[in-house]
């Protein structure tokens, strides 16, 4: 869905962190989300805007 383009700017992604555990984030293209490498929560990206609310995050697998 992102045609190979980043969901958000790499500079912004570099300074962002998970609001639940302060872990690093990476992009998931489909469905668009920022995923925490530490706790596994996935925060949706809607119209290019990351929704960084813990209550709106997708629970980690398992």
C-alpha cells in the first residue's frame, strides 16, 4: 500500500519510541503500522499519521 515509500520520515522514526515500553519502532507496510521491537505492540498509521495511543495499539502476537 505504501509503494515502497516509508510510512513516516526516517528521521522521525529514528527519534520515536514505543509509548508503552520505550522500545524502538520499525515500519510494517500492510496493514500500515509502527511495530515495537521490544514489546511487539503495533501502532496504526492512518493517512501518514502514526496513532501512538497504547489503547489503540494492536496487541503483540502470542
